[in-house]
C-alpha cells in the first residue's frame, strides 16, 4: 500500500487526461473545488505539445490549442 494515504495528506486529487496530440494518458493535479470550473494551460508530459485542460465538477478533459 503506498499512495492513497499520501494523496489524502496533501489534499490533492489527481485526474487522468488523454493528450489530444499523442493520445497518451497522464495524471494532472486537480484544482481546488472552489476554483471550478477551470481551464489550465499544460504541456503534455509525453510529447510536450501544449494543450488546454478543462476541469469541471464532474469531468476533466484535454483539448488541443490548434483546433
Ligand atoms: Zn502528448
């Protein structure tokens, strides 16, 4: 057993998003609920392409900047 306890202690939720460019899945930190909905600029951890990650109260998804 490793991460669950640590995640709670840091009060940080992670969400999985799929890169719109390379379709790899990676984890991002979810903003505080008070800041929802939020849009965050992010560079893919795999292919380093920029994207916009959209956080709402019930979903998280990434969209490419070029579309
Ligand atoms: Zn990517």
